[in-house]
C-alpha cells in the first residue's frame, strides 16, 4: 500500500470526527503566512493557530515567488487578511544547492531546457533572505503600505521562532 493510500485511511477517520464544516472562508485572525515547505514545520502548531484562522502559503524556501504574491494579494484583497508573516528556518534545503547547479543537472539528465521555473530561489544567508522577502512584499505596488510585513527564522532544533529585524 502506498503512503497516499495510508492518508486516505487516515482521512476517513478524520471525516468521521469532523465538526469544522461551518467555518467562514475569510481567515478569522486575518493573518497570511508565507513559509518554507520543510516537513519539520507544522505551522499551525508552531504558532497556536487553528483551522480557519490564517492563510498559509508554502513553497521551497518560503519565498515571495510570483505565485506567492498572487496568493497574498487574493488573501488581503478578497479575504481580508491584515498582517503578513514570512517564515524561513534553520537547516533549510535551499542552502544546500545553487540555482544554476540544479538547472544544469536537470538539463543534463532530461536532455532539455525549460522556460519555467525561471529560478529556484536558493539563498546562502537565511536571515538575509527573509529580509529580502519582507522588502519585496513591502515594496510591491499591489500590497498596501498599511499591512505590516514581518519576517522570522524558525529553529528546527528548538522549535523557537526569532524575528529578523
Ligand atoms: Zn526550508
């Protein structure tokens, strides 16, 4: 049996006890988070959030990609979020390779180039990259200046979140 089959079994149990069917669509705490997809972060548990309280946008690195911008804009404009948070973390996989390295390895193994993704958004300094994402969000013309944007690094060893100033 595959892992996906296991998850389907687990979902059957989940659905039997489910009682969150009446939550409204807008996040109750008006918070949107862009976080790395790292499997060691359970964002809701880390931050004391419950189902229905926040938008959590995840990708490799927790980067403000074109798709993450799209989601943040929809999040505030149509669903009323009022604060944005970026979360990177220690020991991130994005520190372990370079964009060009991965692209060239893919070109070699597949024998072809690809237009997208245009970048993998690797970084070499975690805190510095959090600052860069915060800056990108703050300076985006479609993100209002009155939405606070704050950046953090999560320590996968201690479970603690530190703000990047
Ligand atoms: Zn990561």
